[in-house]
C-alpha cells in the first residue's frame, strides 16, 4: 500500500510587500487583485491547519500541483522554499509549478531554481528519463509508483492565466509513459493546468494551450492518475485511453478560508495498491466541511478497482 497526498494552489500568504520597481510589470494587476479580492480568500491559518492535519496522517509522499506563490516576487520564492522545507524533504515532496509561479520572468537563481530539489527525477526515475534533457517532465519512482511532473508555467500577457507544455515536453512525456507502462508501474501525472476541454473563451483565458496534443498522448499511452490544480475546485473527470479511462482529479486550493465562491481548503489522500496484478486506488478527501470548524474526512471514493 502506498499513500500519496495531493495539495495544490498554496498561494502562500501573507504576501511580502513588493517594491515600486517590482510592481512595474503585470504584477501591478496581480497586486491590485490580491488586495481587492484574493487576500481575504487565502488565509495562512487555513493552510497551516491543513498541513498540520496532513502531518498527523500516514503518507508516503506529498505532491503539490503549483501556484505555491502569487506574484513571483523573489522574496515569495525564498519563503516558499522555507515552507517546503517545513513540509518535507525534497525526496518526499514532488512539486510542479503553476501560472502564479511564472507570473513574470525572473532569473532562475532567485526564482524557481530555489525549488529545484523538489522538481527533479530521483535515482530510480533517471532510467525512464534517459536521453531526455529537459527539467520537465521529471520522474520519481518509489516502490511501484511513478510520479511524472510536468510544467505548464510560463509568463502570459495581462488578464491571461493560461499554461503551455511545448512540443518537446509532450514528446518526452509520451516516451516516458511508454517506458513506465512497460515496467508495470502505477503512473501519476502531476500538472497545474488540467487536461480538460473548456469553452473556447475560457480555454484561451485560463486553459492549457496544448491540451489536445497532451490528451492525444494520454489517450495513446494511458496513465493511472492525473492530478491537477488551477481551478481551486473539487474536479473529477476521465480521459479515455487504450488502457481504459484515466482519472483526472483536481483539488481545491490549500489556503482558501471561508468564501462563498470557493470550496474550503482541502487535500486528498490516495491509497494505492495492487492485488493479483490489478491496481486499486481509493481517494480520501480531508478538509473543513461547511457545518464544522474541524478538519475531517469529507469524501471517500474508489477511483480504480472495486
Ligand atoms: Fe491558483
Ligand atoms: Fe493557476
């Protein structure tokens, strides 16, 4: 039995005060949006309570699907690195970035480079990343579980929250999924922007630009589970594939306090095991239900197997 925890859209707060120079960019818009809207939604206490509950539950690994920060300020990247250090060791936590982690372009060493140990293949995974020179996808193999991390994070124009993988990453993913399947591993894909088909206007504004090539790869090579964030919602979908339907599951933001439009902060625990060659996977969601102030189990469902 392997237990994988999934949290997303940390939107770490409080937001460090940006300098005037740092605001001379798309950050102006993000800062106003933070002050007018998001600051009241994202609460550090909600995040801390969730993490404290997770630490009390048995788990083998934690996955985080992006938007760790808000405006891509250098100070936010270093604060998020400290937060990650408090959550677990790099080998125990896998991270993929989201659009807020690439809000504007900044040098790697003061930006996402600080999270690099949490976004790299492990020794067992290197076999499957052989010949693939990109940072993403990375792959981590633990027991019979393979975690494949993708990056959809790229700076976008004002008012656009979309993501993009790029042809090289999609091609590398195809090879990786095929190699992992050949060795009979349970393949979990981590991605911030979900591989979902949205209405055209929404797709352009906040969707994944290359959703169709990605879906084609998943349809051909299959995967056992796709975990995503971005929508700050409890989302469950499937993608048909050669090997059967692939569950695609999004978790609400980990730091949302009480808000009428967004579900309260939540994380999911996936219990994965194999019986007589068949995979089984059960999801337990933990968070605050509307009628209680305590974090508790709010959903338990079989994702794969009876
Ligand atoms: Fe987000
Ligand atoms: Fe996002």
